[in-house]
């Protein structure tokens, strides 16, 4: 059980809730603070002008709202902003967004009634997911449109997904035994004003990125072993002279994973004996490998550092108060500002998708090395285990990997700098954070696809070389896992369903080579 409000939520907490079924509860002390914040706002706002309680919203804030219309104002805010379009967010992203919103509200600075956080907790635990759409938010007053769809469900309207089926909210609430919230004061603004959807999607992206870099490393290791590489390029001695944390971590993981390989060679045993090469003018074997094989710590190191930094930023955002205004009972005041602005999330998503695209490019170049017998000089073309000419091996799968990598390159253009003024120029500079997170999610999906193709090609290459008994135990384990999904094949076979199974396996497992 994870108690929200006891201590800051971490990426690992998200993993447990989203992927292992961990239930959540509300910390009593934090819930008490939520209640006190609501009571303070109720008394403090009397005879004062407070944005979003007795004023309109955004550029219409100069219009005063009468006391008898204040509750209607909140309902109007929710219903008017339910303008989402495009595809529905998947249940995992919605659940992650709900956790983010709950965490922010549980900080006790939003002035909402405690029944809001209680219902959010119950919906998360019961896996009832609001219908939220991809398009709508510009990420400036946060995810206004997407969060309005969440708020719509909390007041008992709209549709939710329950057990994979889209149904009316009221009907599902009755079935699972929960009741919608009542608007008391500023629940609508407290719910829709914040960065929770972009942050929720971003957190899921980070969790997948941590898996992806592990799969990229294991795939790289397998190729390093197959070419019978020298060990010095991933040695501690070489990598410690560059003080980058990510590079050193990758090299350390490579040494540990390939420590029992029967294929890795030591340079000093093969090339440092002058007499052995005294009469050789042209070496048959490469003295150094291609960069996609030799520079793994230097390429994946920055990717790892980016993932880890992004995780830190997102954990800060998850545990932040990101609506407006901030209700501060301790200082007996209400502060107006822009904590809803999504620039932190937007920038990190742009950085992350660039890093993941570079990782995908690495996989595509390694795959090209496997496919091209003139480069590797030890494998049949396209790791074809059948009859050359008659059979085609993995040739067409490379087309898919190449085109998918190209899409990632295009998607890596930044959203962070694509601000468009709107809302009567009230929102004159915006983050586009939700768009950035959604595009990064597509990059993540594509990366899994390319790595699935590479790992199946690796397995075919291992069989071509008859190296399965010589691989390190870490590589052999993955080879066996891939072969359990797709057995060795010589005759051409329909691959798309097989590759989809491998991709699904990668998405739901982690070789855990890297100790962050």
C-alpha cells in the first residue's frame, strides 16, 4: 500500500501502482491539511476578490461573479472546457495522470473539498478511467481541456472506461459503489488547472525509457560478442578518464554482463605481441570496431543521464502544487501566479525524445551491420539462414526498422519552442507540454519496434555463427527468451505477428543490466 501524502511519490511508486496493481491510500495528516485548506479558503474568500471564485476566468477575470452564481461558474468551467479531440489516451496514461493530480491536490494548497481526493483515490484503486483525449491542451494553464474531462467524470457526467469498456460515468459509479463530488467552492478550477496529464504521460515515458535503454544495451552486447570484440572499449580503465556518470554506468554494466562471455577478447593477448605481427602488412581482422559497436558507453551514456535527469524533474513536478491560485493557510494568504505552466515537462520530453531517437538510430545502424555481409564479413546477407537468392531472411524487416527510425528523427523536432498565443492573448506564451509528452510516447513505441527487429536479427545471427553456447549468461538468457517467442527459421515466414510478440515482451520485461 502506498500512502499518498506521507512522502514524495517516486517513479518507482508509479511503476508499482501502474504495473503491479499496488493500491493507494491517503495519508491522514495530509488529508487533514487538505480539509484545513478548504475551510481556510471558505472563510478567507469572504468579502475579498479571489480569482476563479468570484471572478471569471482568464481574460474574463475582470468580470465579478455574484455569490449566487459562484457554484454555477465552477460547473460551467468544467463543461465548457470538455472540448478534447483525437484519440483517447490509453488507460495507463490516464491512471498516471490521475495519480499526478491526486498528488498535487494532496499537498493541501488548492482549497478543494476533501471528497475530491477521496474519490480520485477510489477511482485509481478500482481502475475506473475517465475518457480523456489527446488533443486540447496547450500546456500553459496546464492541461485545461484534458483535465476538464477528468473533472467531468468526477461530477458524475461523461463516460469512463471500466474493464476495457467505455460506459456512462453514472452507471459505472453505481456499479463500483462510489459517488460523484459536489462543487463547494473552487473544485473545478482546482481540478483542471495544472500539469497532471502531461506529467502523467511523461512519467510513463520515463518508465519505458528505463526499460528501453536496458534492451538497447543487451542488444549491443550481443553484437559485441558476435564480432568477438576486444574488451578495452568498455573497460573501466578507458571510461574512467571521462567523468560522465552515464558513460561510466554503461561501461560498468557492460563489463558485468559480459564478464563470463567466451567470445570477448583482450587486445593485449592478440595485438600487443610484436613478433606475432612482424611480417604482416595488411591485417585481415579489424583493429577497431565500427562506432556503433565500439562507442556504446559514449552513445548510451548521455541517453542514460538524460533519462535520470528527466526522472528527477518529473518527480519534482508530481510532488508540486501546480494550480492557481495557491491557498496558503500557514501564511494567511492566497498567492496568484503561474505554477500551472508546463515548461519543465515540455523541455524534458523534448530532450528525452531526442535521446531515445539517438538510441533508436544506434539500433538501426547495428542492424544494418548485421544485414550487410560486406560490413560484418562473417554473416550471410540479411542473416538469411535459408538458401541465398531463394530466401530473404530479415531483409524486409530492415525496411521497417529504417522507416520507423526515420519517423523518430522527424518526431524529435522540439515542441517546447512551438508556442502560439491564444485565449485573447492572455496565454501569450505556452509550453505545449502535453503535445511534447504524447510525441515522446510515439518515439517510445517506435523504439520498441526497432529493438524487436534487432533482437530477432541478433538471434538469427547467433544461430548462423553457432555462438549460443559461447554467449555471456546475460546474452544467452535473452537469446533463449527471443527463441521461445520466435524459433529459428530458415524458410521465409510471415514476421509481423512474431515481431509484435517480441515487442510486447520487451514492453513488459526488463533485463535490468544498469544500476542507476
